[in-house]
């Protein structure tokens, strides 16, 4: 709870940029780009989406990398380049790190 509170405070300080929020479960990953000033989701993608390539295991690091690339591609198409990464209390390791690295490689800045 404390780690999540610290992360949320850092995200809230930067109100100009949109927020890239990631959530994960054992089987799937979910990512959203959220505009907090308008309180709406600009882009929402998960491993259950139609644009996600078919994979046997959708909750591993390979799936996280693919999801990061898809989110970056959709964000660039929508004209979004700079976001604030909200890892939602998760440690920056494993799936979360793979997702972030793939999103950076795709052109997002955070």
C-alpha cells in the first residue's frame, strides 16, 4: 500500500502528461492511457484484445513485450508521445519492466 501511494503521488504531480497505467493478473495483462484532467481512457489494450497476436500464454514476459509494442503503436497513431508510467504498485521487474522497455522502444517517452 505504501509503495502504491508513493507511485500515485509521483504520477499526480505531473498533470500535464497522460498516464500509462498497467495492471496484471496471472493470466493476462492490461494497459490504459488515461487523461486524468478529462477523466477518460484514451487508449485501452489488453492481452484479450483482438489486435493482440494469438499466444498460448498471455501472462508472461513475451506477452508483456508484445503488449508494450501495441500500446506504443496505438499511442503514436493517436498523437501521444509523452506519458507518465503508472506501474500501479508493482515492482519494476519482470513483466512490468518488459512492458515498459517495449513501449519505450516503440517510441513512447516516460
